């Protein structure tokens, strides 16, 4: 087990009507004025935004609203939110939505407390500055951003999509009501499930040997996500299935499933370039295509790890040929994603051979010339993985 630091300050309020407690919880924490941050029309149309604002009103907490967060959130709206927080003397941010809204809120929480432009943090990765506290009302289980240290923001002007990690912007509260996910479209549900499963794969496959306590937690989450996924898609209002998926999504990316390991994150880096190139590409859909391609390309580094994963998660019996067992595990992974309705080739996402060279310069700018841990990858390796996924 490698050395690690682990921080988890989030106070979870989970279950039916959880969002109705936001006013009293924030008032007890000293909130006086909040930025209520959200995405498109669904938060308003569903009545959720009204309920959140009513709870803040009842607790005597003033607020200003900022909507319009898109999938793959962009720095322009973040900058607007930073200016709004400074001008209105906001002391808390309330994010109502999924990973995109939460990531935008995290970026604003950082930018509101520094003099420099907020994008400088995504370039420098600097931490140690104050941040505004964040409360989340989660509507889309997927990214795990409701408890993670990570945020990913796009900069359309630069053609960049890049991440930033800071334990200080982990949300202080996460209000998680599974009923809020009942009306999610099937594709969005499936893409979220793919994303959370990919978070586990990034942690399970690296250059560290077995870490039993972490690995077994990771494998248990994989099996749970696989078991609950078809239940949720077949019966969207199955409360227990939705609850298990929502809680698993948080655990998949909170960090606990990777302690003592180096983690890899090469595939997420490869996917970020897809949605930087075309922001309409759903993150989970891109991961569904790229993860099996990455697995096939790197599994020769440690095929026994893949064979073990296949046995534990998919129940594959060893054949005596470890490499064959490794590829069987990869095939099962691709089939699982396909069973959710996810794409299996980049062509389905509108990506072609000519796009590969457009993505390589920003990939190198984000990750350097060599990236990954399970197998150290060069830009030529990245090209090969993209081509394999076409």
C-alpha cells in the first residue's frame, strides 16, 4: 500500500425529501447569502429550484441565482459567477444539479476568493487559498463531484478541457434524494452509470500490486453498479435501485476506492479531448468507447490483473491462458457498456481519423509528453488508442 492523504469533509443528507433540509443546515453553518447555481430548464420545471429557494427563504438566507450551466461546463459562465459572488458578497454556493453544475460551482468557489483570473488555477494547479463553501442538491448520479476533490472545466477559446484538484473545495453538504433521479432520460442514466464504473477502473488498474482493503471495496462497488444498472433502466422509479446507484456514484469518486494506489486516469485524459473538441459529446459515452480500447492496448503490462478483475466482477472461470482471460474480461466490460445503450466506436460520436491530430496538442498540454501509470503512454500511444477506438 502506497502512502496517502485522504480528506472527506462532506456532510451527507440522504433520502426522501433530503433537499428540504438545506435551509436549516446552511443556517446552522452560518450561511447568510448564497449563490444558487443550476443548469437548464429541468431544475425549474420540476419545482426543485422553487423548493430549494423556499427552504433558504424559511431559514432567512438571502440568495442570488445563476443558471445556464451546460454539459462540459465552460469558463465564461464560471467567470460570471465569480464576479457575481464578489459583487453580492456571497458566502455559500448551492449547486442544484449533476456533475457539470457542481464542477462549475467548485470553480466559482475558488475564483471568488482569489484576485487572479480563475483559469490560472487550472494552469498552475495551485492550492492553499480560501474557497467559498459549497452545498449540493444532487440530481444526476454520475460524476461523484458531490464529494470529490476534482473539478473539470472547458475553455472553448483555448480548445482546452482540464481538471483541477483541491481538497478545500470538496462540498460541505450533499443533499441526496434518489427520487430526484426518477425522471432522468435512460441515456443520461446509462452515461452516468458508465462514468461511475470508469472511476473505479481508473483506480483499480495502475502500477501498484494488490491492496486488498482498497481493491475489495472497489470490486464490491463494481459488482453493485453492474447489478443495479439493469434494474434502474428497466424500472426508473425503483427507489432502492436508484438509491444504490446514487450512493455508489459518490463512493466511486470520493477517493476511498483508490487509497494506497497511484491510480491511472489516462482514459479520462483521452476522453476529455473528445468533449473539448465537441462539447455535445457526453462524458460517459466517450468513456464507454475509450476504456475497452485502452484496456486492449495496455493489458500486456499485467494481464493477470485483468484476469483477476474478470473473475471477481464477471465470474469468468480461468482457462489457464492468462492473456485470453484478460481479453475476455475486456470483452465483458465492452458488452456491459453496450448493454446500457452506450456507443462502442468513436465513429458513433462523430469522431474520425482527422480529428486525432487535432486532439493531440491539447492532450499534451494537459498531461505532458508521458501520462498514465498502469502503462506509461506517449502521444504516439494516445494516437494508437484513439485509432483502436475508431
